[in-house]
């Protein structure tokens, strides 16, 4: 055999042996890698703990479903009947009271609706008929159907997530949607006018109303009584110890996405702002800034300060506030009804 023939024979033998080893030992590591694809990461993606807080997300989502249901009659007066009620909100049951006037609606067959929102009270001390009951009663006496929810985490309502108090706003936006769905239908809201709907909010409730009016352009009128800020940075600093609300290390971009102050151009409601100059709980400057910001956006806004009045008004200052509140709602809700009367 020639030298060239021996080289060819050796090469052929090597190929045969390589194939035999591969056949009995299974596929090569290269083949395994080709079949299985790139290695999978052991790190799992974590959910965004701040998802759902932004104004854009609140605008994009849906609300409502379910009904306002009456549990019992609480009080009957010459001016209104007060009921204990409940309704669903994102899987929670929210309780509260509803005042329905006993006199006929002033302008049509339905009553304008005010949703009244209470301020901060220690949840362990909260009662359904809290300090805001007198304001709700005054509005009912003036011809308004008033719904006053016990916001989530306040008994008798269920508990639920509430970072930046966005959960409170969701409870209100769900209630607004239910009013619009249920109004005019047989039941508790048969005589409610969904086109003439306003908000009234004190302190924390004022902050909830600010967020809601920024999200829902169909709210007609809003009274803000010593409201917290539309800047969630300020609220987080002022109320840092409120558990489940502000006691979190929020990234800066969360404040930019969630704070209503950056979205006041969305507001379509007429707004009435009231703040006592002796308020030691919420700085009066916050309402001044809010008034300035809304005016800069050319929104319909009126602003009042009350010398010597504390966070919750007393005496003549409180009486004046109630008079102005009723006059404001009359101008923007009762007048609205009159212009829509066939």
C-alpha cells in the first residue's frame, strides 16, 4: 500500500470511530445546546408595587358594576330620610349613609347628587355618622341627594390597598359610575339626576375629590374644604406616619405620574375652595397654590379664606361656609337642571 493510500485509510478509520462513539454516548453538548435554546434566567420579573396609581391609569380603567343597596333607615326628619347603604368597589364592600330629601325636586323630577367625603379620623374611632354629617344634612335640606361613603379601611367598610390614598379615589369613582348606571331605575337612586353630580370633600376627603375631578371630566361641581395638596410629595412629607398611605419610599417618577397637580388641565368641574387661616393641620398656602394653579389653567374656580378659622370651621365662619356651599351648588347643579328642563 502506498503512503497516500495509508493516509486515506487512517482518515476513514477515524471518522468511523468518531461516529461510533457519538452513537453510543448520545448527542454532543453542542447538539444539546442547539435543541434546548439559550439558558433561562433564574430571576423572575416582579410586579410594579406602584401600578395603578397614576392619573393616566385611573383615567384608562373602568368603574362601576353593582348597585347601591339600602340596609336600614337611620333617621327620618321633616327635610330628609337617612339610610345606611352599601355598594361594591373593586371587590370591597363600602358602607355609608344616604340622605334623600322628602320635598319634591326643585326643578325637575330628580335630585342633584352630592358625594360628601370625610377627612382623616383615627379608623379605630370612626363612626358612620361622623363630624361631616351636619354638612350632609344641610345639603339634603337644600334639596340634594347626598351620598356619604365610609371610605375603605373605615368601618363598616372593607379594608383594601390605599397607597397615596388612591384607593379612596377608586371607591368614589366606582360610586359615581354606579350612580350614573342606577339613576332613574327603580330602587334607591330612582330620583337621582346623574347629569347633575358634585363632590364635597374636607381635608383628606378634599384630596380625594381633587384626584377624582382630575380623572372624571363629567363631575360638574366640587367644593374643597381645607383640602390636602394635589402634590403627593407634600402630602407624603406632611402625613408620613399614615400607614399604608404615605409610609413608603416612593420613587420620584411615582409622584410625577400620580400627583393630580400635573393634570389640572383635565379638570372640567367648577371648583370652590375654602380654607381657614388658623388651620394647624393643612397649610392654608396649599389652597392658595391650588387656586392659583386652576386659574392659570383658566378653570372655573372661586377661592375663600376665613380669618381665625381652624381646620374644621366653627361658629359664624362655619355658617358662612355652608351658605356659600349651597349657593355654589345651586349655581352649578340646580341651574344646570333648569337649563335642561324640556
